[in-house]
């Protein structure tokens, strides 16, 4: 950073920090003088930085200030020089810019703060040092530009401006980010300034901008993050129905909250304001953003793509835990869908989570991964609760809150689970994982008639969410609606073992068992043992169901943890063999599963 021109934004940020310091708290007149000198210097008004001009502007003498008879400016300037020297003698870790007022002039100078060792020849860096993406600082500087409406409709222009305002408001709450004010961002509207020039002028680590396009009764919002060189590092798109003005305001809030959730650094140093990103950090952050979007799709192909990206981040960064915690997240989700076995998932997920914690012991997502492993792989309720409480206490994270809600639903604490689902949806309103979690829990807790918490495009939901919604409709007697979902499930991912018979099972529970019976008569091939067990139950083949259930328990399939509450097993709960199999689960205490 040394050798580069100090940006006006960084200088103004430093002035604000100094004004709020204890040293300047009792020196209001000196703070006013400092602000005046800095603003005139930044504006290039050197002629206004003469003694008489400063006296008239700051001290408002009547008659006009005359330095021959009034030494106020000279005295105050000497006091300001001493105050600046005292301030920097005890510099705060957040200080990045040094402001000096050389003797004999009223023109302040600005320079980046640096270490005494900076002028020495740098020592060769180790591979680990080269891979660090954070440095000492005060977070990432982000500029959010006004969005560009791609039509001349006044309502689209208004929506674009309000969306940028909502993003500034939302992102200003993000720990680890410093957001340029709306006033600063508006200075660049319609000026044609390149993103690279803007980023250099403001000292920004990234620039967020986008477009708004109307297509009939739908609005499409495209959001892009550019690095300081002006290259796009990630983009995202949101498309929803454009209804009345209240719907548009809600859409702006949903988009802003979702971007905020996805863009957060899972780094305790960044959250505490003790670190800033190095130039290549934005690329690692962009990779994580893309991986998180893939993870949210909850399909085999997307999960494997996300796993590859997280693995690359883990291999190329030495101080960012998100690569390893992302590996743990993907591994847990692959296990949930039956795509990897219990032993492999348990080994790989815990190893990745432990590596993440070795990098950052206060990583929210690493502790969430450990909680997930304890709950769904180890069946250890107490360890899971401890890990969730640890993660929740470290910071706000949608995945953490959502999975904690699923865990509480599993423990029979339905009201607490509902509150956590609402909180998770507020943190990240647009989330496929949220739809899957809520659909599962509505069915397993027998809230069959409960409507979804938000209006969503049913056809666009992943197969898992549609499957549990279809089951809930069938169990509440809404067979026609359940059969409609079964029709969509015919095109579901064919290589998800736990959903291999999803369409046939929903049809069977909705009163159309022919396909389920036919699938059961075929040689065992596709489908997990637990999926075969529930398919057999849907057509009343209880012995076949219990045979498959025994295999599922031996494989420690995730679906087995719901055995005591899953309504599909109600018909066999009184059978001795079911009681024997149920005994393989952790012993329930007060109605809640426990190891």
C-alpha cells in the first residue's frame, strides 16, 4: 500500500476516527480546524489554506480576520500539530492513514501508515505466508454504486435507486466491511468513471453494482462484484414477480439480506475489525460465494462442484477457514442425500472441520459442521447442542441457525425450531436449503397442513423439498395436490439414492400404489435401504420394510434418526421387530433422542 496515493475516502475515514478519539473529544475547535484543512486540501483549494482565509472560514471574526493583529490561527495550528503528534504516538490498530500539518504551512499531508521495517529489503516469504489473504487492517472497503435500470420506466429507476440504498443499509451491518456512504457513491452516478479509477480514488477493495430489467410482470436483478482492477469476480441474479409497491419493497429487502448473508467473511479477525483483505482475498471470497450458491442448489452435481471449489480455496489460502468448513458442509450434505457412506462422511467432514478450527478457532461455520456431525452422524444430542450453542454465540450465520432449528425439531422442541427457522429466513430469505429444511421438519413433526413460510416457485424447488411437501399433502388428505408434485418428481435427480423412489412413494401414499409395488418387485438396484423401507411401507409390505430398515440402520443412514417420529412408520410401531430395531437408536430421555 505504501507508495500509493491515499484515497480521499481513506483520509475522511481517518478524520472521523480521530474526531471520535478520546484525545480530540475535549478539543472541539481543533477538530473543526482539522476537518476544514483536510476538506480544502482534498478539494485542491490551496489558496483557501492561507492564514487569513482559514481565520475567516473557521473563526468567523468581525471585522474580517487580520493576521497582523490576531494570532489565533497560528496558535491553534501549533496546538493541532502537537495534538496530531500525541495521537500518532499512541496510534490505534485501525489507523491506516497519517495526517500531518508541516510547520510553516496550513496544507496537511496524507500518507499510508507503514511499519519501520517497510523500507528494508523484504525477507523471502514461506508458502504459508504467500497464501495468507488477510493483513493487519480494519476490514474490507466496499462501494455500492447506484443500480442501472435497463428501461426508461420511472418505477424501474426508483426501484434501482431504492435497491442500492437497501444494500448500503444492509451491508453497513456486516461485520468486517466498511461501506462507502450513499453520498460518496452518488458522486459517481452517470460520470462514466471506470470501476478501476473509482476503486483507486476511494481505496476500495471491491465495487458492487448491478442492473434492473423488467420482463412483463417480473423483475430481474443482476448483481456483480468487481475487484479494484474492474474485473468481475462474481455475479448473482434474482428474478421474482413485480407486484404492488409493498411487494417491491419486500423484494429489495430479500435481495439485500441474501447478498449480505452470502458475502460475509467467516473470519473472526475480519468480524472483529482486526484484519483487512489483501489484494488476492477478493478472489478467494468470490470462489466461496460461487461455492455457496452451488451448495444451495442441493443437487449431486452442484454439491460436487462446490466441494471442488472449497477444496481449491483450502489448498490456496492458509489463513481462511472457509475452504475447510465448506468441505465439511458439502460432505455432510452428500451424506444426507445418500451419496457417500457414513464412515467416509464422518471421517472427511470432521477432519475438514478440525482443520478449519486450527486456522480460526472462532469460525462459526466450522463449529456448525461439528454440530451437524454430532447430531446426524454420531447421534450425540448433548455434543450437538454444545456445538450449536458455541456457533450461535460466535456470529450470525444462516446455515447455523437453520440446522440448529432442524436439530431442535428432531428433539421435540417445535416452537423453538419455528423461531429459529424464521430467524434463518430473515438472515437469508432466498435459500433452497431453507426450503428443504422446513419441508422436512413440517412433515416429521406432523404439521402436515402448515403452509410454507414464504411464497416460492414450487416447480423450482429441489427434489428433496418437493418430496416432503408431497408427503405432507398426502398425509393431510390432499391427494390431488400430492399427485401433482409426484408428477414433477418424475424428472427429479435420478442419482440421489434417498430420493430414488420419491415419485412412486408420494403416489402410493396419495392412493395410487401401482408404481410403488412395481418398483419393489424389481431386483434391488437404485435407492438407499431407507428409501426402500419407506416405499414398502407405502404399499403395506411391512416385512420388506423392516428388512430394508435393518440394512439402513446398519449403514447409519441419516433418515433413521427420525424413526421414532416419522409418520410413515406408524403402521409397524406395535410390531416386536420394529421395537427391536428402534432399540438400536440412542435411548430417548424425556421423549427426546439421546445417545
